[in-house]
């Protein structure tokens, strides 16, 4: 498979070949990894699902390797083992380490949330159950994947580039899927089922909803319409096309009742939604979708530490602002009131560990409240300044609070930047 990536000097590159058997739950993978050191080191670290066993790992500078079960770096990575690779010779910042790897095993239903699994009815694989060597520390990478599936007639959708995230091709009488991302990402999501149906928007089909039950056609149409409105809303608000989207936005209604939703560039995965429940709780669903779709913009910061507030708090406040625009000030104030009730006596945002039992309230409720205060302060200075600030943060691809504070100081003054820094410490 010819590599088309051109970011080798900046991002790790994964070239993988996988065989997936939904009927048995077996997964086997071979690949080549180009790893670029971020600092001087004699050890590389990756995360890999603990039920996947490595049968070979070798390279010119590879001395040995071991998989260790320990405390997961984040609560959503509970099934991960830490793959530690010892080098023969230490490398410096920017040096490349290349190695080949072979591994395989069976992944059943992962945790009570069921967000990742291989089963005859449904396959959902991604970083929550890291089926690929996931660089530790939430580091981004580009990739190419060639995947064959047995039986071959399964429908398939991925987070990769293109309409379905994958291109189907035939070789030597077999079907294989080619999945790639030339933009840096943190995940490779694979979704498969015996049958996958879809509804798309307009003549170009740039937004498409996929589902596994033909009885879900009606709710798929409803979600498609709601998503079109939200994407258009954010595009107008930010005046900025997210570069990691290739123009297609895929939505999968996963056949599971728990686990909620998540977003990767160009892909949103949702747990089951019934039409009856949607109409009964329309505002709650609109809020949920607005948050997830906002992650198409707010996703770049590390997710394993407190800096995740740049992802979650900003996506959530974007959703709350969207609720204000679509449903009015009363709904907006009601949401903020509930958040204030949930954040009493919670830890400060700055420095909170992602495993902290209060992390959800801090990142999803306290952070948005801080952003609401910031919006109020900035709007007093100049109408529209807060949205300009958000646009600038996206354009500059902010990934740290230090960068954000510098930007705020430039746009609104040192006093505002110091105010925000202090709020993050309260």
C-alpha cells in the first residue's frame, strides 16, 4: 500500500493491515509504525487492548517490549494495557523510530457501556478499546489501513476520509476496505454490521445518517434534519471550515442502548434513539446533538488531563449557546441554573485529574459557566468580541490554556486574561 501522508516529520504514521471476523470476534493485525520522538527517550509507550496478544515486534533500534496492566490514563481506557518498547539506543527529539508489529485476539463487549465490541450483530472499535497501537499521551497520527472482513458482505463505515470513511475495492477475489487519514487524528473508528442503511442530505450527500435497522428510517431523517441545522449554525457562527473535516459528516445510529455518543473528525456515533422518545424530549436531544457536533471544532487539546476543558467545556458552551439561539433565553437560563446547582463545592478546573469523581461536573458544567461569565464580560467591552475570540481560538488551533490566555490577552487585555486564569483556579 503506497503511503500518501506528507506529515512524517510532525506526526506518527500507522500503516496497518487487519483481518476482522465478526462471527468469532477475532481480530488480527500486522503493521508498520513510524514514531517521532517528542523528547530524548529510550522507551516508547503505546496503549493496546489487553486481550490482544503481540506475536512479533521488531525494528533496527528495538531492544525489547512488554505489555503491562496498570492504572489506565483515563477512565474510558479501562481495557487498555501499556505497551512499553525499550530501544537499543536513546533517541533525541524529532528522531524517527520505525518498527513492525503483529498481534491479534478476541475483543468481546467492552465494559458496561458497550461502546466497543466485536459481535456478529455489531462491530464498534476505536480508542476506547484500543485495537491499534495508540500512542500514549493523546498524540496525533496519520494512518492507512487495509481491512478484510469475513464474511465479506458486512456493511462498513469508518472515521476515515471519504463518504463512508473507507473505499471498497476487490483484489484476488476478496473485498477489502481502504481506510486512511492524511490529517492528524487520535482515533481509528471501525463500524460494521450485516446490513447498514443510510439517509443523506441534498444532492451531494455531504451529511449522511447510517443505521442498522430499516425501522429506524424515520428517526434517521429527523436526526439528519437536526444535524443539518446545527452544522449550518456552527459554520455561520465560527465562519471557519474545520480543516480536519473532508467535507463529509457521517452519523451512525449504533444498535446499543447505552454508551451515549462521541465524535471524531467527520463522524458522530450515537446510541439508539426512538422517534417517540425524541419527540418527547426534543430539547434534550437537541442539546446532546449540539454538544457532539460542536466537537467537530473543539477537539484538539489533550483529553487525558485537565486541558480537556478546552474540548469539553468549549463544546458544551457552544451547545448551550446554540440552545439559546434555537429555543430562546428562558431555555438558556434554565440550563445554566442546573449547571450552577451541580457545581457547588466542586474542585477547580486547573489541574483536575480526568479520573477525579467530579471531573464530569467540572468539565461539562463548571467550565461552561466560566465561559458564560467570560462572554458577559467581553460583550460589555464590545458586542461580538466573544465570538471573535472563539473564531480566533479555532483558527489558531489552540491546544493549551497557556495559548488561550495569550490570545485573550491580545484580544481583550491582560486584565481579562488574568481574570480567566484566576477563575480556572477557583
